[in-house]
C-alpha cells in the first residue's frame, strides 16, 4: 500500500506491479483508430445503420441492416438507397429530396424521426422509423438509423382488436 500511495502522489503509476499485487494480470488497453472505433460502434448498433452520399449511393451498411433488409454488406455497398430499400412508389420523392438537398443544402427530413415504409430484398415492405443525420465531411454524407416497426405494428393491431372485442 505504501508503494501504491507513493506512486499516486508522485504521479508515476506502475500498473503492472499494482495489478500483480492484487493478483490480477496486467492488460494493456488496445487503442483503436478513429475509423476502427466508428466501425465497431456501427456494428454494435441494434438499429440498421445505412450511410449514404449526396448522390444516394450506399457507403455504410451494418449487420443490423443486413438482417432487416436481406442484403449483405457486399451487395448493398455502392448501390443506390432508392433501388435497395425505398419502395418503388416512394422513389421519385426520394430522388427529388436528394436533388433539392444538392441544390439548397436543406432537407425537411434531417434530424427528425419519420415513420415510413422500407423495402426488403424479397420485395416485402416493412414499417420503419427513420432518423437521418448529416455527417460533416468534405463531401455531403448522411447516416440513417432505422428501426423495424413490424412487431410494434403487429402488437398495436392485436391491442386494438382486443379492445374492440371487449367493447362488444
């Protein structure tokens, strides 16, 4: 204890020696690069995370996005968001919004939660909550956090049916 206290006072901690005294192996923390930390953070997300450039091309696609939409990362990267997860009836509005953003640098959807329909690889549509945030970099990029609302909608329907049957 005197040695530990001396190290504290003098500002020279010896982690290996202190760990050995406590019977714990010394482990040096690995330092991640900023890019590696970003990738690990995206992969840890339970939400689908989709990165897009200002032309609508997918630049990031995490494991949750693979599970939600059925496209592997390799398949999704480089494709347009419109052809990959935007239902055909919403593609024109999506393209117009991107075009408007490129011209004005303004978008109504940024920074807001929006309930919308997305498209699975097999053609099914899914109700999702979407939040898009611009990323400051040399070129305009966006990151979307997407939550599948299928189960929430199913439970809401069951609840409404239960209420309706109890009222009759």
